[in-house]
């Protein structure tokens, strides 16, 4: 038994050594190349993509790199890509649950709008197996996420590329969008407030969301608990326009009750 135990300890020591060497090599690659992809690292080191994702997450927690969708970037990389990466790292578990709950509300035959928020991106992730759904979006990230979803048709709202959010603003072509019957619109926000409604920190983003929210039969806000009571510079939907708010258990009970009293469904996931 002692021999088996000693062998196990030796194996664990080698595993720890290889783990440390692999992660050090990953950091060096990120520093040299500026960015790395999960698939590339998996092939290079001969380990699974699950293992690489765990490596990248551990390194991100040590502030040695920044996680992105499908890989990682150097800490001092392009500010636009950094902004996207940092948004995705906030409230990750909550946004995933909210995204799943949002996707479950989308039915076969629906045409829906997904904005450029990280929570709408989480909805897109959970739409991969849906069929006969049309997604209208101004987000390049949502388009990328749905690229391998054969049952989902994607319509991109045109405009001027805003690199910080990888989205198009200006909402060119709204006349064409207005011809679609948008059953549901899913909107992230900087915050929700009883008076200001749904707000954004970007007036350009709000200018896209405002007319599209008016076109949707249902406006569904997808907000983690940190967004309650916050007010951004530009409102894009009043609370009276909102049908549903999907949020997590950390949402403040008193404000949730006040919103429900206004006739808005609040779904806590």
C-alpha cells in the first residue's frame, strides 16, 4: 500500500509540475502574440479544451491575462477587446442562468431581438438547438455565437461599428426591421429605475434600442442583481413598456415588489 501511495504522490507532483509549466508557457504565448485561442492551445499542449479553459480562468484570476470568448488576450491589448472581455467576466454564473431562462421563452417561429449586452450573448449561447427562430441583432458577438446554429436565421441591424461593444449603432435599415413581427426583444441595461426605466451609459446604444423596443410586442429586460437601482445617462424604455424582467436572486426585494406592483413580471432565476 505504501508503494502505491508513494507512486500516487510522485504522479501528482509531476502533474503539478506540468500544470505550472503549461500555464507559464500560455502566459508567454499571450505576451508574445497578444492573444491565444482555446483550440490552438489544446492542440499545442495535447490536453482537452476543458483543461485549457480552466488554465485560462486561473490565469485570469491571477491578473496575468484577460479571458475572451474562445481564448484570452494580453492585459494591455486593444481597449475595445478588453472592454468586451471584462464585461463577460462579470456575474458570469448569473448571466448564464438568466440567458438560459431567456432562451426558454423563445418559441418555434418567433422573431426576436437580442441587443449587444453580455446577457443577450448568454441567451444566444442557449439558442443553439432552437429551430425556426429569427434573431435580429446589432451585435457582432451574437452573430458569431449563432454562426453554428442552423435552425436560427440571423438579421444584422446596420450602422456604424462601435468597437468597444462590437456592435453597430445608428440603426440603419430600421424600415426593413419594422416589417418583421418581433414577438420579443431582450435588452440588457446599465440599470433599471422606477422613474428612468431601462437606461444605458451609451447614448448611441440607447438610440438603437429605443425604436426597436417600440417595435417589440414584449420588451424583456435581462438584468443581473447589480443593475437594480442604477441609472445610466440615456433611457431607452420606460417601465410601462417592459413586460418581463429576468434577474437573479440577489435583486433587492423592496424594488422587485415595487416593479411587480407596476404590473411587470419579475422572474428570478
